C-alpha cells in the first residue's frame, strides 16, 4: 500500500477539525484514537460529497448526469475504501493490545 499512498491527495489539514496525516505520530492509544476519529470524519466527508450527484439529472441531460455520478463514485470510493481499511487495522491493533 505504501507504493501508491503518497500519490493520493491528503486534505486532513484543510478543515478546522482535520489533522494532516504527516503530523500524526501513532505511538500511544490516544494517538490511535485521534487517527480512528479522523478516518471516520474523512469517510463521512467523502460519502457526503457524493450525495448531491443525483441532482445533476435535474439540470443536465441524462448523459451528463451519469457522467457526474460516475465521477463522484470513482473519485470518492478509493478514499472511502482507504479509510475503512485503516480503521479496520486500528480496530485489530486495539483488540490485540488492549
């Protein structure tokens, strides 16, 4: 996973509550809890970004509407999958070391 991870944009520091992943130091249970919370916030933000896509059918022709749906899905799903993967790893870590 590390081979392509650096190629994805990272916007954790763009919001007031967000945290840049480059500043995270996962050395304690508190650090892990912060990272787990950040993965949940990030996943939610990507799901919310996809919500308006169907409304494009109201203002555009069907081909454009489907293009926007495809774009919304293909852009956001990789990030959702990454957040779920990371959260699963954190849960396994918690179970192992708790």
